């Protein structure tokens, strides 16, 4: 064995790792500006609007700046209105098994469609009986959603030309994932232009915890905080790792640490944000638990935000035992313990050991 080689003995865990389905999501909110605002307003009113660049190309969806001169584009071009808007499929791919996140419940194609009068293509769902009914170069027409609010989903899908006659209705999905039918519209529209859009963004994943993380989560449900000692040193990491971040060697024994600790550094959250569960101002802090050598991040409540300080002694406030999840939410927050402050000089540099990938960091209340 050379000096650069490390021998690691992997011991199978006593219990299977924990896993859970996670669905992180948020509503992305943005203002549209005059160009995109005109596009989304048009969709709401069953019209498709693009912008013309210096070379005469009409962009659908519209772009705000000229791709050739980089100057702002202000000339809006309406390429069509109502059910008569048609185009050509430039490219496509078949979706045999749609998910809840897809715009159609039945198998469909994602297609790049270049509408008549446009020089660029737009990605849209294409409703068809099967992949044999789809081809590059086929003619398609717009099928509008039943309820339109000024978003890209106001176009429910496109269909092969001839499938939907002029002025006929179309299918889409409502908020309950049901098929909707678009009744004939008189093209009457709201006088208010679209100035902002909200786009829900989400991701469904299954997280499988590593063996050490699983042990930590099982313990925290029981009201205990587990750390793990390095094999090549006395330091205790909380939450425990499977392998030491400093030398890559398998970690050693598990160690139970206290649910009291010391604030090593902190930040005051003053700005409200979407999904926030606590009214600002409040504090998120790194806390060095007694018996640990790496701080964890959590909320410090139970006092004015201005009263939190480095060296302040705090204690965990646990959720009721019957309500504790296998996460750091088993501890709702930390609060002042009333003990004398620790010497801040003795804590210098401790926050530098904090791991930004620490699974103990509470996500929802950290901006």
C-alpha cells in the first residue's frame, strides 16, 4: 500500500436505510414587461402575438431583444386569432406515459410548431391517437383551453388539421386534472392587460438516506441527537457522516450529544418571502451542541431577534413525541436556556466547519 492509498472497511448497516418521497416546490412569480405581457394577454384573448426583428423574422413566442442587433424589439405582430391559427410540426417526440405534471392525460407528443406567419417554433403538446399519426411537416391547428388567464397553458394543445373544425371546442385539463371542453368563444376579453404570471415549479424525488443519516433520523424521532466520532481524531460530527470529510476514512462510534448548545454565528431574517411560516424578524443560527465539534443550523426563537448573540446558550424545543417527523422538524426551534453566555473567543472558527450540504438545515424557513 502506498502513502496515497486508504483502506476502508465497509460494514453493512444493522437496519435498512430510510427513504421518503419529497416534493420540493414553489410558485415562481415574475412581471412580464410590455412584450411578454402582450403575448400572454393575447393568449388569454385567443390570439397569438410575436415580435419582428431587424431581419424581418417574426418570433413566436416573442423575444424582447433583437438576436442580431441586441436592440429592444417593439414591433408586435399578430399572426392569428381564434380556432383558425395553424402551423407546421418542425420536430416532435412521443410521450407514451404522461405524468400528473404533463398537460394531457392521454399519450401525446411534444412538438415544435412553427405557426403560419412566424419564423420560429413554439413547443406545444400535440394530441394524437398514436405516434403513427404524427409526422414532421404535418399541419396542425390550435386548440384553446376552456378557461384562459394569460399563460402558456391557455393553448391546451395542437391537433392535426381537420380534426378540429373552425369554431369547434377543444380539450384541456382543469385544476383537478379533469378533461375540460372549450365552448365556442365570442373573443370577448378583459380590458386589463396581463402584467405578471405565476408559474408553479416542482420536483418529485425519492430521497434514500445514507446509513449514518438513517441512524440520526431514527434517533431524533426518539428525542435523541446522534453524532459520530472520527476514526482518526476526537471530533464528533453532527449529524453523523458515513465517511470523514477530511480524510475519507469510515467514521467511528456513534455518540449521543446534548440538546443544549451555543450560538456560534447567526443571521436575522427581515425580508418576507413566499411560503414563509414565521413572521420576520427571526433568527437562523449555527449552534454548537454540547459534545459536538460541528455546528448545526436551526431557528432561534423565544426571544427578540435583537437579543440573539454569539455565545448565547440555547436549548432545543422538541415537537410532541406523537408528532415528531424523521427530520430536523422534530426540533421546532431553539430558545434561550438562561445559562451564562459562553466565551465568544473560544468559538472562533467553529462556524467554518459547518457543512453547506448538512441535512440538518431546515429548508422552509431559510431564504
